[in-house]
């Protein structure tokens, strides 16, 4: 957690987070945003202690039905009051180094940039992952609200901005899956979304990609992107990513088979 200084002023930034049952993550996330003048939380009706924790950090809590990350983050963006917005996921935290860099940025000016990206470093099964294509994972999270919006393909939202974007050197910390079971649950959700988008993928093509795509993904991450340098954790990351590809096309085959049976 960050160490607050009573003499340190807050910056005119709206910190922005969406939540749903994030009691294990949200306190550390909001604590890392203490230097922001405003914190906006948009919750999709959590049933755990998420709201109780959020109320300790901000009165700016809104409730909105969840229809996807992109829609929810655009709703949160509409509730912010400052020109500059810093958007985080509930399992992310601003590192002390990144916070200091953001402070220097506001003190010195913005070099004509309307947004800034930074490297995201993931902590997986209790270890920082430095390769596998997971790092550096540049994310645009600090930006001027005017002219910006969230886009992308669910569940992977991105900030869409047409103006100049700079880069900061500090890391954004991402406390991703703490257990293999948690990762498997995420893979199950994400592979279903991906399979749902592959409406034009034929049965034969899905069968071919179900075999080829996982192998290609594992080799890309483990060999060419240095996953082997992360040791056993890197092997697990690469293996799980390959399994995600397998599951995606297995679900496409499942849907094609069900469609055949219904005819």
C-alpha cells in the first residue's frame, strides 16, 4: 500500500474503476489511487463486501447493470468530473514509481499528449511474470476525457483516442490469477466469448485450428517471447494460454454440432 503524506496535494485526476464482487482486490486498488482528487466506482450490484470497502474511499459510487467491460467503462467515464482520467481494473494498482512519474508529468506539462500508456506487469500465482508476451504489456490508462472513449472487443477493452499518446516508464501492477482454478474459470468465460464471435468459422476449420492454434500459441509465448525465462510459472502461463486456444475452437465445434442436431 502507498504511504500518504498529509502535505502532498492531490492531482486533478478522476480515478475510475468498475467492480463486481471484488472484495479481495478493491481496497489495494483504491488505496493506490489516493493521489487522485476524485475516485469514481461503478458497481454492477456486488453481493460481497465490495461496496462497504469502496465507501471508505469515495462517495462517488454508482450502480449500473453489467453489459460488458466496454459499456461499463464508458458509463464510468461519463460520471467523472476532471479533464484527466486514470482508469484501472479492480485487480490493478498504481506502483509508487508510476505515481511519482504521473506527479512529475502534471508538474512539468504534457508535451502535447492527450494520453499516456505504461507497462503492465502481472503477478501470477505469487510471482511477477517478466516475459511470455505478458511484459511489457503497454496499456493506455491515463488520458484526457474529451475525445476519448472505450472500444475494443469484449472482454478486452481499450481506450480509443485519435490524438498524440506518450509513454511513461513506471509499471502498472496487475494482480491477476492467484490460483490455477481461478485462471481456469477466467479461461472458460473468455473462450466462450471468443467462440461466440467466430460465427463464420466452419466445422472443418475449427477442428484444424483446435489442433494447430494451441501448439503455435505455446511455441510463440514459451520460445519466441521468452516464457522459459520465467521458469515453471512461465511454463504454466504458456500452457494455460495454449489451452485457452484449444477450448475456444472446441466450443466452436460444440456449437456447430448442436446446430447440426437441431436441423
